[in-house]
């Protein structure tokens, strides 16, 4: 199956996935197994490099040499770009086809096949940066136990002073069509990331919500 070109730094859910819901993630995994067999989205290196530099590295004050965990990394492209930018980044995705592709295509970097719900025990408290880019959990009900548990789990990977960054495509319209991904508003993201009692920051840049939570020093 030909993979759709990524039109921007956003990684919109493929049309076939729009019937997958938060309550039915396995349907998504079956789709992704086919999707990633051919590498998934086609990203351009320079475009993603600049997007990450402007919207993630500069905005959130990241510094070369920091270590990073990219969760839901898909076929591993942004883990690759972050390593090329000078970060020490490992990628994790639950989809085996995605991780197989990432390891073949970017053999210099480390990729793990694991579900977000299963904390990688050796990695708790070890990262300056945790990045979730286009992670499906943030496309649905942000007040659900699953979304709150996901963020809580990911915060456990941070070192003191570390930052968790979530980026996701949304038009901020608040549309919540039954059985499809939601376009959460910035207030929805503020409520979610504000509920952990830590310093947080939410903004929106041309189709993407950019949110961060800072672990106390
Ligand atoms: C929209 S894709 C984004 C992939 C990549 N970050 C990108 O921007 O190209 C969502 C990814 O989340 C992964 N994912 C969904 N639920 C997950 C979970 N519970 N644990 C780990 N990965 C998950 C999927 O396998 C898929 O690769």
C-alpha cells in the first residue's frame, strides 16, 4: 500500500483509521501493521529538522546532548532527526512493523517495541525530554482514565527538571464526531496538562497543539 505523503509536520491519522476509537486501539494497531510495512509517512528530513528546531527545540529550551525518549515514534523518523540534531534519543512504539522498519532504516539508533502502558522499568527517571508526537491517545477524550494514565506514566520517565512535550494535529474546533478522532481545543489540552499540578505550557502553531509539562527540579 503506498503511504500518503505527510503534508506538513502534522501526522494526521490515515483516513482508514478514523473509525478506530480510544476504546478500540487494537483496530488501529492492525491498520498500522499494514501501513508501516511500507515505511508509513514520507517525511522530508530538512522540513522536519526545521519544524522541530523552531517549534520544539527553541520553544522548550532544549539543548544538544540532552537525552530523549520519543514515545509512539512510528517508523522512527523523528527519533532519527533528533539524534542528527545532537540529542541522544531512543524511540518506542507498540507496533512491531514500525519498529522493524525503524531499526532497518536507522540502524544507528535504539528503538524498542513496547506499549505506553508498560513502563520500561530501566528507563524510569532517566530522560531530560520525553516527546509524544501524534500519539493517538491525545486525539480522543483527554479527561478519560486512559489519557490521564498515559501522561502520568510518561512523566515517570523524566529526570528532575525534565520536560514532557506533546505535539498533535488539531484545528482546535472542539469537534468530537462519534467513533472518530476528536479535534480537541487548546482549553481541553490546558485542562489535561494542568491537572498534574506541575508547570505546564500549551500553544498552537499552524495546525498543531504544542504542550509541555516540566518536572520539578
Ligand atoms: C499517528 S502515528 C504517529 C507516529 C509518529 N510519531 C509520527 O509522527 O509519524 C501514532 C503512533 O502511535 C502508536 N501507538 C498508539 N498507541 C500506542 C501505545 N499504546 N503504545 C505505543 N505506541 C502506540 C502507533 O503504533 C502509531 O505508530
